[in-house]
C-alpha cells in the first residue's frame, strides 16, 4: 500500500480553524488559471487524463468536481456520473459500461464514482456476491495497468470524511430544500452501515493501491481545504507546460450601414430584479 494511504489511517483530523472564504477564493482563482493551462496542454499534446473520485455520501465529491470544472471547457473536461446499471449492463463484463467513457486524446474525464461501486455500495448492499466482489478486487490492478499502458494518466482519490461531519452534512441535506434531492433511501442505508463501508473501503484500498495508479486519500472535513488540496495535488501529478498563445486583440466592428434595432415583437422576460 502506498505511503499516502498508510499515513492517513483514515482519520479526518483537520486543523481546528476553517479556511476563510476570502483566502479560499484567492487560492482557487490561482489554481483555476493553472487548470486552464493544463487544459491547453492536454488539447495541444493529445494527453488523456482520467480522474476517479470516490468516498462516502457527503464526502464532498460534487463540490470538488465543481471546483475543478467551473472555469474550463466541458468539451475537454467531461464528468461521468453513471446511474445504476440496466439489466443489459448487468450481464456485461463488469468494466464494459465504463470503458466507452474513458478519455480520448485531448480529454480529461472525471468519474463521480466509478467501477469501484462494486467494491463499495454493491458489495455492502448485497447487489453482488462476495465472490464477485473479490474477483473484481483481484482483476482491477490488471485492468488499470492496461489503462495506464494505453497512455492514460489515471489518478484516484478517496475523500475521507469523519462520521461527525458526515452526519452534519446529511442533516443539512434534510433541512435545505436546495439539497434534498441529494439524499436517497440508499444514502440513508449507507449511513447506517458506516462500519460495513469502512471494512469494504479498507479492503478496496489495500488490494487496488498499485504503483502505476495509487490511491490518494484526502481529508475532507473542511471542504474548502480539501478542494484546494486536490486541485493543487492533481496539477502536481501531470507534467503539463504552458502552451504558447497568439496575442488576442478585438477587431473593429463593422459599420452599421443604416441598420437599426427593430421593434421586438417577442415576449420579454419580466424584469423583476
């Protein structure tokens, strides 16, 4: 197992003080500039980057993805969040439904949960047999080596949230009508089975932490710090370089040649604000 995983010991001990919003936004803005540079390098070189984000419900995967993608092109940075498998997909080779979403040249793909569902929710909730889960854990290293050997930069993060912080966040989802859609009956059952998930996570990390695609554990009780830590760490793992840009200058607009804005017959949106 990699040193990063060993050192974390899965205890979310963060510093006492939360990161202030002003400092957070300043650092995020700086990192967004670097993400744009990364995007230009990926397109220019035809690099293929695949990022896997895993963690319990409420660990902060969605906020992290937003922090990564909000200033880059969705044509380059694609987010994959697959629903439950269909009956047809259940009959396929397990990795088959994920493979069409892997990055092509010039793409960064972020998996919001991934093939590791088999080692987590499917195993804990009984959607697969223990034999199937163990077969998956045995197979993953070979599959991921093949992915990396095909030229994909594969980066895997486990977002580690404490039970107290998870409780606070899920209770907030219950109370906040903007977030109530995030809480499903499955999430509630997963919350109840904290230690079943802990054992499944430990087994998953121990058996799938490989040299070419190690697991990186992120302490995520402080969402802002976690996002900055992930983005800065992600950038440190990819050997991108600034790509030369042509100097841009706005051209002069053409002359109107008598054009006038017409009286609009369309329905206007009421200006209530």
